[in-house]
C-alpha cells in the first residue's frame, strides 16, 4: 500500500507520524525524529494547511497552533523515550516490545545499548509500509518486526515473539503507546492480561490511556476536525493504577499537563470537562509508568 490510510485505525499511526514530523519544525522539539516526515507522507502538508487556516482565523501564529495541536503526541513521545532511556541501563539483557508500534521510529533513532532486542508488533500492512518507506535505514538494535492482530491471539504473534527470542524469564520493557484506547474493552483486558503473563518481576510498562469522559466526548464529536483520530476510541479508563494493579503492576500515573512532564507546553489551567448529552464529562489522558512487582 502507498500509505496506511486503507485502514482507519492504522491511519492514526500516520497522523501521529505527521505530528512528530511537524514537532521537528519547532525551535526546541521535545525529541528528535528524523524519519517521521518520510513516514507521514502527504499528511504533514495536509495538517499544516488546515492549521494555517486555523492560525489565520484565530489571529494566532502558526507556531502557536502547532504547539497546541501536537503537544500531547510530543509529550507522550518524550515521556516514553525518557522511560526507555532511564530503564535500559538497569537491564542486563535489554529487551523491549512495542505493541501497536505503527510508524514509531525508536528502533532507528534511540541510542540502544548493544545487544538490545526490540520487537514491534502491528498489522502486517503497517509494518510493511514502514519497512518500505525507511528502505535502507538501519535500526540501532536487534530489530524484529512481528505481524499480528493484538485483538486476536490466534494470529500467532505471541508464539512468533517467543520464537524470535523474547525471554519470559528476563525483564521486558513493554510500550503500549496510543493503542489500548482503540481496542474493545474485553480485548484491552485480554491484552493487558497477556502482557502481564509474559512479564517477570522487574518488567516495566509504559502506556497511555484515555478517560471515559474523553471517549464519550470523542464519540459525540465524530465529525469534528480531530475526529478522524479520536472517533475510533473505544476503551476508557478512569483508574489506571487500579487497572494495572489487577494485573500485577505498580503504576505511577501522570497527566500531560503535569508540570514536570509538560515541558511548558500546557497552559496553567486546562479545561478538563466537555458537555456530552447535557452532562459535564471529565476529559483527559493518562501517561503511565508501571513496574511488575509480582
Ligand atoms: C495511534 S497509532 C499509534 C502508533 C504508535 N504506537 C505511535 O505512537 O506512533 C495506533 C496503532 O495501533 C495499531 N493497532 C490498533 N489495533 C491493533 C490491533 N488489533 N492489532 C495490531 N495493531 C493494532 C494500529 O495499526 C496503529 O499502528
């Protein structure tokens, strides 16, 4: 396929890549992703042309609009980069699994310790698109692309992860970035249960999750500008610590507007509610770091 747009969920990966590419144009990007533009293709110009119109209509600079429209993806990317870079030196045999990796380029852009095994799992079309678009660029780690449907364990991706070398008796860093919200609730739970079962004591999980109020708000704003990404959200969670505790993880939970991780990208007061069906719903997202303690 020429892009990931054939499947609307995979298309979200391209929008994320476009936002990462546009982040690179800011004076101080929160991370360095030299490959995002090639992966995002036309989506970069598509977003920028809409945002130029927004800037003109609202009498703001394009930079202000970019910061506002990309800040969640930028903070999330940096949060998970920081989690990886802080955890990797603690692992004697580093292994990382990125589930729903989409057009994530960490395999190519982060300074991995030698002998790190990095496994990416996503739909075959997304992984093929990425491999073709990146061509001869070499990953900085032992890189394994595993095709599979995270909702369907029968597609054999767990067996393929293990065959490719994932060791259950060795701590793993799992990344679930922009993924669980796209799964139906039973599938989200099955996936978290499976990840827990494959993780020994000392494993680390980095993920984000969306509050139930945001799911409701997204579903009622299907035709809004940002709706192409959010309208597919299905799984919401108001108590991520409790959710992960039930699968054996101790979680530390932040929100992107928290000062220590916001890098000045959020105003001091953020509207956190939205009216949905006549009721105020609490909106927002969680950024989660968790350690397996059982
Ligand atoms: C919003 S994108 C995020 C991609 C990537 N984690 C990132 O942050 O750049 C969601 C990704 O999850 C993948 N995904 C969603 N549901 C999936 C499923 N059932 N099986 C495999 N991948 C899935 C999509 O193909 C897409 O690449």
